[in-house]
C-alpha cells in the first residue's frame, strides 16, 4: 500500500504567506522561508509553494524567495503561479523546485502540459485545478479563482491526464478555508476518472477531516492544507499519529 502524503501549502503574495476563505479575504500569515524550513523539520512529506497573484497580475513567479526557501528544505517542493511556458518550468526548476504546478497557463495553452512532460517527464508536471459548483456542474476557474472559464472540470482533468500531467491537485473553491472538511463529492468524481495521483485541497479543519478523507476515498494520495498548519491548530506529528492509529499508512 502506498503511504498517504501530508502537504502544507504556502500561498504567497508580495513575498508573504497569506490565507483566506473561498479564495477571498487574504490575511498575512508569515514568511515563506521561515514556514518552509519549519515544515521541512516537522515531518511534512512535501511542500507546495504558490505565487497566488502571478497569473492575475500577468507577471512571472518571483524567484528570489523561492530560491531561498528551496535551499532551507529537504523535502520535495512543488511550485506554481505564473507558469505559462516551458521556459518558466526551466526557471523554476533551476531555483530548486522538484515539480511544477500549472493552472491558468495550461488553460490558455493546453499544449504546455504535453511539451513540459516531454522535456522534463510527467512526474514533474502537476495539474492544479481550481473548481467550483456552477449550475450543477464542476466548473474550472482561472487567475486565482477569479475567472470562470466555462470549462467542465472533469473534462479538463481528463484532457490534462491525456496530455501528460503526472499528478493532480484538486482545489475546491467551495470548501477552501471553510474548515468544514474536504470536498468528498467532488474528489470522488475526480478519482473515478483520473489514473494519476490525486491531492485533495480545500476544507481541512481538523485531524478527523484527514481520517475521513482517506477512509472514504482511499484513491486519494495526499491531503493538502494551509491555515490549520500555519496557525498551529493541527501539528503534522499529531496528524500522522492519528492517521496511523486509524490504519492509514503514513511516513513517520
């Protein structure tokens, strides 16, 4: 059985980690470099680093903070935000990232997934999908959740997998920051169609939410969260201990 991964997420704006609710109302949390180092030492399996306004502001992802953060950690690092070309992949990987997350850039140019997978391998390409319910449909949103693309999320995920994405992060805008639990319904629909690792994002409020996630949807490979880790509501050590007690395999 494959171990389940626990992944803290650093949403970065203007060089600081921030967190909001339903992608809105962002509040300052801490330094990304300090938090990255902390999570690396506390048993996180991986770390996700998003420059959350790069796409909306039409700029490249900042690399100075990324380079500094990458130099302080010893776990896999996935980086996203403002990734629009294969050259962006190259730049971010050279700063220390292990995997690159694509979202708005891939929506504008789906061949980016294929081209990056061919150059760096599918294992390096993470498709991040921000999805929300609209008129009974799981709809894809772009530009940090600001723009309804009109795309059906399940159709887009199928296409992303076909193009060569090696991993999928499903961000439920409906449950983001609400702390009422992961979006099991949406995740279940995605697990039925995706044959690549699926990372659940959006909604974690307590340890039991992770237990419920992995018990209900054993096909989910990892749980990603932000505020409950950032504000010390849940420690990674206590989370992993509880998961192990519930016969959920984790790295210790």
